[in-house]
């Protein structure tokens, strides 16, 4: 049952009980304090701070969590809070992995000082980015419904940032958009396949790192505006809707903004929405 409905029923019953006690004092050994008790119950019923529970998540989000846990995209660890404390009671780590295949062509010319200017042209045939999250929560919370706790909900918002569908699109785009890599070599014999492949891999690693920094910067922003989960996200829909759009990338000084323009303007990218934006 929806938590809001449960709380409403509880509050109404509590108020009615208080009223009966007030109207029929002969039947119940109580006084006018009971309506106040009913009101107090109503306040408690609607106070997530007192109950330490947030609203239940939409079915689509719960289904996503279960599928992500099964596929190892999401792992939730429950730690003993008696162990040495971490900086915060909840913690979320992410890892952006990237598998890809490419073929390449290499050209070179002898430049100044007898050094060869080498240009490597990769063509990517398969690109598969994936983001994994590990959430750590104290084992004292309700482990089967951790996502309904205030702490769990906050950590899930970090997961929501790293799982935004635009991230995978942006990562794939930046890999495929790498058309040439320039290097120098002392002699032609140095320009082997392995050497060229290592140069391409190094460039891709820089792009992956820049996207990781984007995720981290948005996580820092989330902690700032919610005081590490002490408050809900103000204008939640707007927060998740603007993630990884041009103004967000601009604000965070994304290194590859220039190379991303073409993708950022597409309807497919702009309309890719986070599943979590209406979670509260
Ligand atoms: Zn946080």
C-alpha cells in the first residue's frame, strides 16, 4: 500500500479514537487529552523525519534496482556501524568501464630535427560503456527496502546521476568521435601496431577520465544542495533533467564540450530522461 495512504488511514483512525474518548468519557477512562493524542499521531504519521522512512519508490525504479543488482550494475553492501566510522554513514562509489574495438591506419612524415610526425586514424567498430555502482549502508537499516530509507534514498540519487542514460550516449560519442591521434617517433621502426594502439588507448582513457570527473562534479553538487542527504533535492525534476545537457557541461567546464556539440543538440540526447527524476 502507498505509504501516504497508510499514513492517512493511521492519522484518521487516531483522530477518531481521540474524538470518541472525548465524546464518551463514561466508556473510556480518559479525558480531553486524547484528541491531542490523535493530532500528535497524525503529525507523526506524516513526519518522515520521525519515522525515518521516505515514500516508497515508483515500481519502475524498484524494478530497475532489482535488475541492476542481478546484472551486477549495482551492489549494495551493509556494513557494521560499530566498525571505525567513515566520513558519512552512507557512501556510493562508481566505476565507468569501457570496452571497444577498432582498426586503424597510420601515416607519418619526416619533420624537423629528423623526428617523424605520426598520425593514427582509428575507426571504432564496437563501443560498450557501462557504469557500476557500489552503495554502502549501515546494516541497521531495513535491508530488504533500503531504498525507502532517507539514507538509502540519498545514495540512490548518486546512483541516479551515474546511471543517467545520457552518460552512455556521451561516452560512446566521444570514443567514436576520436578520428586522429598525433604522435612523434624517432624512427619508423618505432611505429608498430602495438605502439599505435597504445596511443589510441591513452586518448580514450583521457576521455573516460573527463566523463568520470563530470559524474563526480554532479555528485558533489548533489551533496551540496541536499547537505549530504539531510534535505530533499530542491526542484528535483529540473536537477535530473539538466544533467549532462550543454549548460551542465559548460558549467562544469567539460574538456570535450566542443566535440560533444553535435550530440548535445540531438532530440534523442535531449529527450533521454532519468528514471529517477520523479522519485520523491
Ligand atoms: Zn552524498
